[in-house]
C-alpha cells in the first residue's frame, strides 16, 4: 500500500495533477456516461493517438471513467493475462511481480482476487492520473512507480519472478524495443507475460515478432505459450489481441 511519506512526496511533486483528486480544483468530468460510442472514442483517442504525449494527455481526461468504461465493453486482456499467469506459475515459487503499464491497477486486481496471489506487486506507468486511482484500490502494492519506459528502468536487475505488461505494447505506449530492457529485471527462469494487439497497429506487431524471434534465437528467452482472444467481448467489431508467455533463460 502507498505509505504516507511516499504519498506526501507524490503530492508535492505532482501537485497540479493530484489537485484534481483532493478538491483543490475541479475534477475531471466523465464524458462517456456508459455510452459505447463515446467509450470507443476514448479508446481510440489513446490507442490511435498521433504521438505518445497526446495519448497520455487523453488518458488524463479518461482516467476517472476508465475502469467502468472497459467493464461496459468487457475488456478482457488483464483477465486473460492472469489466466496465463495461473497456468504457468503452478509449479514455480512467485514472490514478486512487476506490472508495467499498470494503469489503474486492473492486473493487480486480478492477481489478488482471481489468482489469489499474496506476494509483492510493484506497478509502473507513465500516467499519474491512472496510478493515483490504482493507489486507492487497497491492493497492497509495494511500490507505485511513475516512469516512462525508455532506456534503463528504476528497478534492480533480476529482482522479479514475473514481469507483466498488459495493453501497453502498442504504438505510442511502450516501444517493443523495450522488451530486452524489461527482461533484465526478471530472474533467470522467471516469466515475461504480456499482451499486444494482433491487428490495427501498423508495422508494430510484425517488428515486435521479429524482435521476439531474435531474442529466442540468441537464447535470451523461450516461448511457452501464445493465446489469441477477442479484446472486447461486448463489442460489435471484433478486435483480436494475444497474450504471450516467455521464460527468461
């Protein structure tokens, strides 16, 4: 859980953002009201934004209705990733998980409530609006880290048993080239569990696949599983994603 000293530092450093949640300025208003067309506009505003900064700005606007909106369209990537987590950790001891691109903590919610995982969870995301909401969910996160995933990570090498990244390996979010960097924080024989869309991402998916094939060829990782699924189960338009499971060698 986010301790008072840490929260105080976050309030001081990110006061313009946090003011929205401590009634020092007007809150972000809901624009979707459960309307699917408006929800899809919000989704597209972050997924298909022209650049990463615009995407994050749109997350700021969407944050307070994000969880409810994804529930309306039955967004299942986090749940599918947890199903893979449960399947592939049956015979290994997992004491620590890093959730990258954690957003509002949906993966952490499923880890605690569906996988019944009681170990350490650290979460990392570029967006303070989302992280603040995650901090309020009483999911007992050890560290809540605001970090834009480029270059080196603010965590120790080989310090986690599992790295999870759900919904963030898409354009203008986390570059696929960050995977080798993210793999450094995982112990040998640990797991990398992540999702990506299998369509509508331009060359991102094909280039990501090339990177993964190269890492396998170099003996850095071993593929254990790939499972495709429908991203939004209550959407008229079928968007397909996949959850990947790799072992670090």
